[in-house]
């Protein structure tokens, strides 16, 4: 039978009540906390029973201390005197347990506890506010893109995964800060009456955030079709894991060697900064290499595009090459095809036809309208002489030649129709951009090849 | 609105200072207070530790000796003044009570 156990329950920093409840439940199951590390909480087997726990903070302690200071030991002695034994400590956080039936709590003056938690949170709140702002900006821009530019956003596994993580980060930061300040407000009032208020953190939301992060990365690794990108992602994750392990290893090694708090903090931070910089350089180099070698680009050459210049014009030319860039998720699949003859293979003054088209398959019907709007207004930022009117505008045309539900033709400067069309079939949108005028027959042929 | 620190004392602060009218170490206070109050007042170890530090910082008590990790303290003049101020406040409260309800009800 196992006599050691580990778990990782992410609690809000101030949520002493949640932590104490969890530890009491573990003790009732026969597990007593014996160590806390950055990787989780470690337990040893005991006789199941009712044990009281107190999670408190000793503000002068540091995670870089080689061992508890004399003052900290004196505090532990005080607690021991009233039956509270130290079971684990991590930095400022000190966890005590007491096996008596009705022990005197470690904290009996609510105003002091409030003051202590306030001081502890003062160091954490700036970081949490920074995360909140980052989460708001990134998550907000992700939401804006969802309604305004859904195609690029939802067809890319990377955008989908990172967007979900940013949104969860924002939600957790906002909820956690709200919970903390609500608790603080209530605790202040209660402290005047000499009463304690139990804390209530956002443990479930934090768990959800971690789950979304892990699932997003897993989805990203599984869904992304670019093998080189997958390799870069894996290396990046391995790099972060290595950074975490090395920094923790250095800190713990220096603690074992009884290095002073200042020395330990200085060396650990230096190692952290240097390794983080090296990691960033490594990631940038990896991406640069991947992009220049073409292994993390989703662009590839294909031989059998759905529609080609040859099919439309009937002119065969072996110099044509077609590049395809595809991205897909369970929301949207986007494929862009570009057929051309490379410049170096063209003869001077030779006039050759090019073909560029994008096929957007919308797998969830509620997104269709947003995608259509994006394609209709994609060029709205271009302005001509009239600053109030977009230079390029789609005008609805008869969809019959395309056999589609709706069709649009792009007009230039409000007076000249171009050869660019947006065709809307059920579940599929196609933006067709040949550099030559299409006849009715060519339209029918294109529709036959491109319709779903 | 939070009250200014130590302008009025809570019951726990009052008894800690009262215990320190004679030199004693922190851990002894934890036993003396329940004995003094018949178990009515109990001071948590964390609260006692923090209050001793804050009283010392405020100059209301001073450290007299340290035997290993056992530090002893005694009340200073400022501490005595605060304590007697609190005593007068409690007496005034008791007086007001008697004024309202009379001596009879007190018995």
C-alpha cells in the first residue's frame, strides 16, 4: 500500500479556508501534508481522523531562506505551545495542524489576520492586475476578432488555442480579484465586531483555466498540420519545463548549501533571467529556421487544385505552379490557392493569367454570417479620394450563373467592376480573384468545381 | 472606519498588557490569560506573537531578556499609560451601565 501521495490543487493565495478544508478532508482520508513544493502538495499516510489545520503567513519568511530564522522558530514554538505543529511551509506560507478536539485557533484577532493577508496580497496584486490587463487586451482582441475576423481566427488551431487561454486567464484574474476584494470588504466590517470571515477563492475556475490550457496545447499539437511547427511547440514547452526545473533546482541547491537569502535570490534570479533570455532567443531562432526552411509554413505546392487556370482557359502550360495554404479547425476550414508562373520563367512582355481564390468551409452554421461579413468588408480600410467611402466595395449580383445563394462582385472606386467575386453556397464561401475577366461559361465552370 | 491603532484595546490586547505588568515571556502569557480570566479569554499563538511584536514596535513593551528563543518582556510607561487609559474607559462604561440600570440589576 502506498504511504506517500501527491496532489496539485491550485488555490488562490488568500484562500486559507479552502486550503484548510482540503487538508482536513485529506486527513480524514488518512493523508497528512508533509511538504509543499512548486509542483504540488505531498502527503504521508496516517490513521484517518479529525485534524484541524491552519494556513497562515509569516511575512518575514522567504522562499530563499536556507532554513527558518530564529524569529520564525520562535513563532513555531508559540504555535507548538498551543498544540499547533508545523507540518509544511513554503516561503511565507506556513501550515500547522492540531489533533486536539477544540484547539485555540492560531489567529484569534481578526483585524491582525486581515492586516497580514492584506500585506501578503499587496505583493501579489500588482502581478495579478498586470495579468488581468494582458488577459483583457488579448482576450478582448480575440473576441473582437471572433465577430469581425472569424475566418483567420477560427480556422487556425493556434489562434483558437491561445485565444481560449487568454480568455480564461482574464476570467480567472477578474473573478479572483473580485472575490478577494469582496472578502476584504466583508472581513473589514466583521473585524470591527471581532468576527472572522471565511475566505472563498476561485479554485474551480483556476482548475478550469489549467484544464483549458492543457487541452488547448494538446489540441494545438494534435490539430496543427504543420509538422515543423509542432516540433517548435514541443521544443518550446520542453524549454519552459527545463527553465522551471533548473531555476527551482538552483534555488533548492543553494538552500541545501545554506547560502544566504540575498545570495540565493540573486543567483536564482540571474539564472532565471539568463535562461529565459536564452529560451526566447532559441524560440525566435527556431521559428526563423522553420520559416526560412519552409517546414513550419502551411503553404505547399500542389498538383491538383480544385480549380485551375488551365480548366478555366483551356490553355495548358507546364510552367504553372499552384501553392495552397490550408488551415482547419472544427469550426472553419480555410484553403487559399494561388496559381501563377514564376517571374523568372516568364518571357519578357509575356502576358500570363493568374488565379487566386480562397475557399472557406464553415462547419458551424452560426458562424456563416460573420464569415460572409468579414469577406464583404475585408477591404473597407482602403480609401480613395472620398475618405468616407471604401475604395473597394462588393456589390450584390445575380447568383444564377454561379448556382449559388448569393454572389457579389467587387467594384473599384465605385465605378469600375473588377474580376473578383464572392460566391456564397450553403456552408461554403469562395472568394475568386482571377486576373482576367470571366465569361458566363467560365463562371459556370468555376461554380461546378468550387461548389460544395 | 478603522480605529487608530491601540487607541482602544481589544480584550486580548488588554490582557496581554496586563500580564506584562510583571516581566514574563511570551509563551507564559498564553497560559496566564486563561488562568486570569477563568478560561473566558483565549489568545491564539499567532495573535500573541504578532501583538508582542507590534506592542514592542509601538514602545508599549520592551524586551528584557532572551533565553534561547524565549524572550521576556515588560510593560513600559507608555504601555502602562495605554493600559490605564483602557481601564478608565472600561470603568466609565461600567459607570454608565450602573447609571442606567442602577446597582440593583448589577447584583
